[in-house]
């Protein structure tokens, strides 16, 4: 039998949504840097942090900064 459960919540503001995960997540995506393949690291709000030549290095740098790397494409 289906029971409907209603939860009270407040919608997130645009700035709260943009900051969601800022202290936990960094996004890693493949990019082209000066004609060579590279991997860009971005904060959860999309702010570019760095570009590195190798995916494994990018993941290591993210983890060294106590963040969880997440791939994007």
C-alpha cells in the first residue's frame, strides 16, 4: 500500500545551491590546453581551480586537498 509522506522544506536560494558541495566536491573534466589534452579541476560552484596534464594527477591533487573528485564530460 502506498502511503504519502509529506516533508516540509524550504527551497534553496541560488547562492545556496551554487555553494552546495563546495567543501566536499571538485569536478574534473577533460579539456584541450594549448592543443594538448589536459584535465581541468573546478570547484563545486564551477570556479576553475587548476589544469593538470594527467587525470590521475588531477584526482590526486583533489584528494590531497580533502575533496572528492567527480568526473564530468
